[in-house]
C-alpha cells in the first residue's frame, strides 16, 4: 500500500489492505497483534523521517527493530503449546512495546509532538493489552499491579482511553 504525504492512513483503511494470508489466521483475532502490525506500518513512515536526520539514524534503526519485535513475539507466543511459554513471549513483546514507546519519546523533536504522542498512546494501549494477556496465560498475577498504564489523548491527567476513544485514535493517525 502506498500512502502519499497528504493522505492519512487510518486503521479501517489499513485493515482492508492486510492480506487474507494474515487475516484468515486465528492469531488475527488477538487485538494486541492487530495493533502491533498497524503501529509497525505507521512506524515505517516515522523511521523514514528519522533517517533523514543524522542525529536520529541509530534511533530509527532501534525503533524499527523494536516495533517489529512486538508483533513477532506475539505471534511466536501465540503459537506455543503452553500458557507459560506463551506468557514468556508476550513478556518479550511487552518489553519491545515499552522500548518503542521510549524511542518515540526520544524522536519527538524530529517527528513532532503530535505524531509522537499518537504513537505513544497506541503503544500504551498495546502494553495494557499485554499486561492483561500475560497473567491470563501464566495463570498467576503479573509482577506489576493491574493496569497503571493508561493511554490518554493528551496528558496523564486525562481519563484512560475507552473503546470509542481508541477508535478515534486509530481513525486519525497523523503521518510524520
């Protein structure tokens, strides 16, 4: 799919572009997986912009690897036979999600605050989902308290995203 600079790629449009080879798999039902593929798609454009600035070349490489690692680890974990094995890979995805969020924060001066904030909110949503999936697979409590992570529109003092807010977030992703 080619996206021009003057077009905004939203989640619904992106969903239509995903090949049946991916959407027909049972893994596609996992929301965190779908969102991880979407953020990786958005990240392609962001990384391209970061690579144009010599100061953020290394950051671009790290960000792209971390973004790709989220979906890769979710799919690897989903394919494991035991809950304990699945949880281990979901924890790797969690680490990559947090890493990606940090790289977006560090790249905000090149990407712009609006793009960085959007991506960090989307990553926080993925992190929140993973924090629910991990203890579910382990059958025990996770080592962190229940979701202290809240995706918000603008700042930490706003309310957490609900389904409607998430839908708005996905429908209006700014391009870098």
